[in-house]
C-alpha cells in the first residue's frame, strides 16, 4: 500500500513533458522539408508551454502562448484509456495516453504526450477511473465481489450472490405468471 501512495505522489509531481518530446516534434517537422521553420515554431512553443496537473479530482492539461488552451477532465468522466505510439515514439521511449469520455465524440477528449512513465500513468488512471484509489472506500471497490486467492468467491460473497439470484428468480416467476394470465385473458376475449 505504501508503494501505491509513493506511485501516486510521483505521478502527482509530473508537470512537464520529457525533453524527448521536443526531439519527436523536431523529427516530425523535418518531414516538411523547406517548410521546417514554419512548422517548428508552433511545436517549440507547444512543448515549452505544455503543462500537466494530476490531482485527486482529475487531470488538467494546458498549453499555448497567443491562444491559451486548457482541458480539465475529472476521473469520474473517463470512459476509456488507450496507449498508442508510432515507430519514432517507441524509439524515443514515448507514448500517447488517449483519454475518452462520454462526450459523444469519437476522438479522445485529452491526449497526454511526452511522458516516459506512460504505463505507470495508464495504470494510475485506470485505478482512478474504477474508483479504486488508495485510502478511500469507494463504490468501485464495494461493488466488486471479493475473490479468494484460489480464484473462487469467498463464502460470504457466494452466499450474497446466491440470495440475490434466488430473489431474481422469484421476481422472474412472478413476471412470467402475470404475462401468462394476460395471454390467457386475451385468448378468452378473442374467442368470444
């Protein structure tokens, strides 16, 4: 549990992308050939103004000089988290973390780039998305069944599941009986 807390603190301390991100931007801009100076300026300013803030509520990402942009997403809004990296990013040890929300858009709401600890951050975000962060009893943990090391349910959980299934079966029987009565009533009315 102490390692989890130190991992959380290490992630909360992240504010800037790694300098390898600027290398990635420069390599991408080189593909523009003679237009390199035009493309490198926005990339340079994006890199130098890009800031992240991870806290207990969510993530904040901001960048820009003339046109300042900030995105804030709470952990509760997360729907899915993806890691992606192309050949150059893998060579540099980088990856992009794409966070999707239920906003209705097919593209990611936030793309975190330029971080070397992308797997640790992804795991951290998944645990926050599921509500399983350390130190709090959350709904995500309460709703999850307790599983024994051998792979089966604990006796207490198995009893709760069995009771819930019996209750569900009783309610389904009642619904079936009501539907059968309505169906037999319709047949009597139609026959007369």
